[in-house]
């Protein structure tokens, strides 16, 4: 296929996305379609050709669109559940060998172009929540002011910009895989932030450089394993700095983020440690999750010259608490043959700290106190053991049914680190820590 056909594909796709108002999601990232593998540039308005241009009126004030994924995944590990995010309560494996709740979701988005410079976006998604329900929630809700064609500010709820696919991780149609690699994307469980962000783009070195700075806060619910209960984690004083450089078919990105995080459900454990005097206070002060600073560092890049793509991301989180410190990364590549794009991905998560602690010294304690201290030590080490260690090889293929529907098949083989449950949840007695498991997934993605 000639190069001009790729350009035609790019124009057709951007125009289609603009028509249904999802350019805020789809335009910044790779679209792998029957017409080719292409990077569609950056914009987040319903009208990418006129955004930030005061003398050109948008063609429509209101635009609407929808997207979704219908999927099923099978796990051969019956003593734990695989989930695609840390906020899902049940998945494939123990709860049900086959699960349709892991990857399935549906979303809708509306864009309002109020003036050539002033716009608003609302995105609502229905997916598995921490309580196993599919109650819709507001993923994005922000106002945007385009100060110049290269500088804008947004106020409200926007994507938490930690990863290369932060803006599009819920839109399966925009990438080749069934799901983004959990080895990296589970390092930061929240997906949005309430606050303000500033975005400035300028030309340098023969390419385009975009700097984004954001401050905000959020709270999210997560499931308590093996129960029907949920808990809340609070994150405030969030700061995110992202620099993205694009030149031709190449994109490079640097990310730094930090926040203060509190997990109230862990407070009783460390309050109990403090009852054991100076020794217990020292353990609690080291490991508790009360207003702790968590930091994230990320490096990513992609190269997409036409028929094939190469992507890689590296991230590191440090929670300065019992939640630990870990590094995640992946590398992925694929090539288009007509309507089919086979691909391969290798991903890994590894802890950067020990996943066991000595805890309280039991020697010299009365029997009753020794038993209580032993239980606290066990609780501390059980929490440390949840710091994931695993590596996964993924092989799959995407088939473009139409210009807005795709069908995907993916096989994953995951090897857990020694004494680790990896990113699995609902771990049952007798679970073989450090073992392996296999997933088979089929999904249908759509946008309209």
C-alpha cells in the first residue's frame, strides 16, 4: 500500500472521531485499523481542525459518541482471581473460570464547543466497580479554555496522566492488545484526578514538544479481598509533570508524579503496633499509610512508521510505606497484514524492597502478648506479600471487522515471583505462591 493511503486513512479516522465527539479519547494515541497503523496526533476537542483558532467557528456545538468492549477471559488458576485493574473485586479463576466482567465496559462522551476557545467534556463509563456492580460513574468532567492554539488550561476531572495510554486505556479500539499490561498499569490504581492542568506545546528539534503540569486530588474505592466489603483510599496534593516529544513516527515521554495518600483500613493494624511501646511505634512509623508521599517516575516511547509498531514503558512507584516500592515495564511490537495485526508483549513487575519484615520481637513477652504480637507480625507480612512480582509473555492478534469494530484474541502466560501472588486477588488457602497460570481472552471493541 502506498504511503498516501496511510495519510488518507489518518484523515478519514480523525474526521470520523470528530463526528462522534470522541477525539478527546482517540486522537492522541495509536489507531490500528484495517487501513494501517498510524499515530493520529494530539487534540482533545470535538473539532481538532479548529480548536484554539478564534476566527473559525466549530461546525457543531454539541457532539456525542460511545465506545465499549465486550470480552471474556479464562484463567486456569482456580485458587485466585485475575482482574484487569486493582479496583475490580472479582475476575477469572476462583470466582469463575470464565469471566465476562474483567474487560467488558461501555462508555459515552459528550463534547460541548461553547465558543471557539471554550469547551466542555463529560465522559461516563459503566464497568466493574469495587463492589462488583456496573453502576455508571463519571470518568471525566472538565471545562477547557484554549488560550492560544498551543496553550490550554482545563479545570475539573481529567485523566491521571501517568502512562502513555492514560487518555485512552478505557477505549480498547485504540490499541492492539486486549488490555494494557497490568505489570505496569496496576502500579497506579486510580485513573483520574480532580483539579487543574496546563498544557503547552512548542516546536523544537524538528519535532513537537508538549509540557503538561497538573495539580489535584481524588479518592477511589477498592475491594477488600475475599469479602463483599470495599474501602477508600484518599489521595491529595497530587502533582503531575509530563513532557512528550514527537518527531515523525516517534514519540518519547517523561513522567513524574507525586501525591499524599491515606488508606484508613490499615490504621487499626498500626495503631495496635503502637501499643507495644517504642519497638511497635518504630514499626508503625515506618510502614503506616497515613498521609504518606507516593512518587511515580515514568519513561515511555513508541515508534509507528506505518505497517508496524514498537512500544515500551517503564515505571517505578515508591509508596514509602507497607505498600512498598516496585518497578514495572513492558515492550510490545506488532505488524499489520491486511486486516490482521499479530503482536507480542513481554512485561514484568518486580519489588524494589523486601516483602517480609522481622516485626515485633516476641522474646520475653507474656504468652497472651506474644500471641497478639505474632498476629500483628503476620498481618504486616501478609500486606507486604501483596507487593507484586511477576512476568508475562502475551501473544495475540487483532482483526479489524470494520472501521469502528475490532475482534481480538490474546494468550498470556504469567510466572509469579518466589512467594508472590503477583497481581492476583481473592487468593484462597492452598494457593501455590510462585507458580504460573495461563489466560485466554477474546474481546470485541467498538466506537461510534
